[in-house]
C-alpha cells in the first residue's frame, strides 16, 4: 500500500533534517487519540495506513528513527550471522530513558532472524563488585559458544561508575572483548568466540549524550576507544514524551495492546473478534497520563496490579487504589483523566472531519443510546 504526504522544507542550511521529521507527526493532528484508542481496542486502525510501521518479531514501532535504527541493526546482525569467518564480536549500543524496554527491542530484532540459534545472557554491570565478575561473565559467554550457539549478551548499565567511583569506569575493561574477542583470566588469554555484545546505557538517554561524555574523558579511561568499537546503536523513545513528540500516545497504544495480548489474566477482556472491552475513561488515562514514572515497567506493573482475571471488561474498579497508583503515575491526574469528557470540543470536530475524508460516515448518537467511544458521542460507519 502506498500513500503520500507533504515534506516540509528544511530551515537549516547545514542540517538536512534538523527536526528529525516524521510522517506520523505530520499526520498526527488528524489521527490523534481517536486512532490510538481504536488501535488498543482492535489491534488495527485505518488512521495508521498513512504512516509507516516497523515490525520486528513481536515489536511494533511507528517512530521513524526507531524504524531506521532497528533496520540497520537487523542488517548488521544478519550479515554477522551469515559470514562464518567473523570471529570478533558484533558490538551494539542501546540508549533510552529508564524503563524504555531497551533489552526487549533488541531481543525481538535478533530473535526474529530465522535459522540461527541465539542464546540470551544478561549481566548488570552496576552489580559487578570486582573484575572477576566480568571474567565469570565471559566464561559463561564462551560456554554458550562451545555449545554451538551464538550468544546475544546484554550488558545492562555498562556506563556505570567504575569500582573506584570514576565516571564510565568500566569502559576500558570491555576493550579487549570488543577489539580482539578475547578476555584475560589470570595469566591466560581466552577466545570469547562469535557473539553479539549489546551495551545498554543506564545514565544517558541517547547515544549523542553518551558520546559527548565519553569523548571528554581523560585518555586513560578509553572513552574514545570504546565509542570507536561500536558497530551500531539504537535510541529507544520509551512511553513518555520526548520534547515535541505528539506520537508518544501512539507508542503507548502499541505497547499497551501488546501487553494485554500477552497477559493471561486479561484473556477474558477480548471478545471473539479479539476486540478489547475497556472503559473509555480507563483507556484515556492510560494513554494520556503525563508520565509513567518508571517507563514501560510502570505500565506493566499497573496492569499486573489491576484485577483483570475472570473479568470481561476492563472497568475503573479493576484498577488499584489511589495510593498504589502513585507508585507508577501521577495518581490525581490519572483519576481526573478517567472522568467523562464533552464531545463538542474543537479537537473532536477536527477528528470528525478527518474521519469523513478517509471513508467514515460520522453520525450523531441519538439521546439515550450509548456510544462505543463513551464521551466521543458519534457513530462511525464505513461508506
């Protein structure tokens, strides 16, 4: 399917894409919350047909930078796995705010490539108490290689302070692994074998911020050497808004639908057509609350805290009480968003006009008749 949209002229003579232009942002005034709600309820939405969607295994994303980065990483991984002569590790960086789902995204990209036996290993560098912990991790990686598998190794919080408290103190410890594919244990050097090393940042939300910090380090800390050995990187957007970022609502919709699809307790919320039965106020609050305090983990925890097992509809009473909501979201704002809204706002009128342009017949709901959209009291029917 093909579509078209206007590309705005650049305002910079030196940067061809200063605002990181995205089709989804260009179309957003039209598709807005209505499309996000529809996607959560049905798993699809006509409004998304004008915007590209990247699918990597179970991962879906509509953000242009994420799509381009994931495609680049997938190409790197595919070539690395195909070329049997490659012995040195493939080294990737993943950056994003806390709780952005950094490990899940890369894992879906790698495991979606068929025909390769990959084995995931995860190590939290901030919990290492000595260099021996890194050596032990390397032996576990090597064991997987000897089993005939290609380890996919996730070094979480690799940018933690070193054992002596120095900033980015662990970077130099990874250089031999990245450059030579070897590690030292006592007096002996051991080959690591063919593997994929993924370094996930815990202090820098973007690669640019990490690079800026690393390049300012004294030469003995090897920040520049570490950066030069990365083969690629991904910036994960996460659930919270990042500056001028109107599409954060759609990112939330995609993640929310995916979580509920996988949640066994929520199985009864779907009808025979896999349509989610959910209170409009609950859905609006989940999509529009200003912040998930711990990113994706907060949304996942909020669903786990809700009483969904055995229910056929996700109603407000299923949510945890206010003092429990406060752990993960601004509770008063969340509760306020669940209250009924008027349907005569200018924004809703704009949505109705756009819906007509893509083939919907928008009709008023007669008094007394309930609407599938709750406060958005108009009927949607395809011509």
